[in-house]
């Protein structure tokens, strides 16, 4: 059983996932600090000096902290945009060429390796 656990834990996917979770937690801490210390004060100034995190309303005996919800939404949007940018950058760096295509020697359009004619410039090409 210990051997099976070692094999599982030391597989590339499990280690990569663990590193991703730790980095995600650290990234979340950074984004939360940026939102709480930069974005929320700017939004508060734009709204006339209002501290959003302290905003709440009461209905009967129940208090609703809507300012904390707004801060969480801003935090989510910032994290989502930042992760989108990181994923786009990493995918651009790690993009491997498609083994089923090659560039047309005349117009450099990506065409199938089995193609005998380029669909873009209609030149006859040798199958690769």
C-alpha cells in the first residue's frame, strides 16, 4: 500500500497539482491584499469617501454586510482576469507545433500534411 501511495504521490500530475494549489493560495493572498488596499479605497474615494467593507444594512435583527460581498466580487474579478492573462501567456509559451500540419512553402498558411494543394493560395504542394 505504501508503494502504491508513493507511486501516486510522485507522479507528475499529482506533484503539479500540489504546486498549483500552493501557488494559487499565494496568488490569492496577493490579489486579496491588492483589492483590499488599492481597489476598495479607490472605489470608496470615487463614491465620496465611503468605506465599502463597512457598508451594511439591517432588517429586523439581521445585518447584511453588502460591502464585504462587493469586495469579494471585485476580488473574484481581479483573480479571474489575472489568471486568464497568465494562462494565455503560458499557453503561448508552451504551444507545440501540430504534427498533422505544416506550412505551405508559398504562402506559409498551415495546411494538412496530406494536402496536395494549399487552400489559401491554391499552389500545388508535395504531401509532407
